[in-house]
C-alpha cells in the first residue's frame, strides 16, 4: 500500500522539511525588517495607495485582511488589495515591501499580465483538484489492489493524476507571477522615493525570502506528480 512506500516518504519528507525551513526564513526576515522604520514614515497601506494612484488605479480599494499575519493578497475579482494589520498599519521596511508586492499584482491585473491571466483562469479547477485529487488517486489504487477492479481503478487513479497535474501546473505558473510582482515592488518603491537605497536592501531580503516559498511549493508539487505517474505506470506494467 502507498502508506508504506519508502519512495513516497523520500518525495514528501525532504520537501516538507525544506518548506518548513523556508517559512521560518520568511518569518525571520519579516520580523527583522518589521523593526526598521522607513525614512518617509509611510505605512504599508499608504505605500500601496501611492503606488496604485501613481499608476492610475484609483478604483482599487485597500482593506485590512481578516486572516492572520502575512495573509496579504490581491483579489482581482473585487479589485481589492487586502493587507494584514502588521503590513497595513506600520511604517516599516517589511510592511512597505509586502504591500508593494501586492500592489504589483494589481498592476499585473491592470496590464493584463499573461501569466496572471492563466493563473486566474486555473483557480476553479485547482481548488477542486487540490482537495480531491489525492483521494481520487488513492481510491483508484484501492479499487485495483483490494477489489481487483484493475481497469476501473486505473482509470479513476489516472483521472486523479490529471487533476493533480493541474495543481502542479498552477504552482509553476505562480512562479513568474510572484517574481514579477516582487520585481515591480522593488522598482516602484525606489522610483517613488518610498524607500532609500539602504532600505531597498531590506525590501529585497524580505521579498527574496518569500519567493523561495513559491519555488519550494512548485518543486513539491512536481515531485509528487512524478511520483504518482511513476507509481501508476509501474502498477500497469506489473
């Protein structure tokens, strides 16, 4: 059974550890630069507002997010930029960096940045696939192994793999979206004199650490996809 497959553990454990290390790094960088005040004294919300208005996005609202720390995100459907209290309320290097990153997503949306359009179009399928794909795959494997329904179980398992493939593709498409938003944030914060050169180094440190979370997520998704394809292909050969 899959639960005792050493290869599955080899795939899962290293990426889980790497993800934990990267998350801790992001928190450490944010905490460090959340103590560094910007020379202009703009809060994250004010910095985001200045970036949006300077690019003609007056209709994009800024709200405080209801989630916890670092729950910041841009909602393209409602054209709302939601910032966590630690970002929205404080005039720190970490806060303006995260806020500018989310404002970068609003700019991408306004300019019809193609990878963002692709990612947005994939969201409904990914929400469905990420929750059900593993159960569908395991259900198909159980039908094959326990009940001897090989053809039916194989078809069901491969359907789950296809769904999970969309999840993996979504993770890969997310990379250019997030990296571009960070690049825009670094450029615009300095261009609009929201941070000086020394503060920009802190912004880069925070955003570069955050970027690794998306790299690890994509790597983990791809490795799991390869595992499922290998396992089902192997069971078919046997």
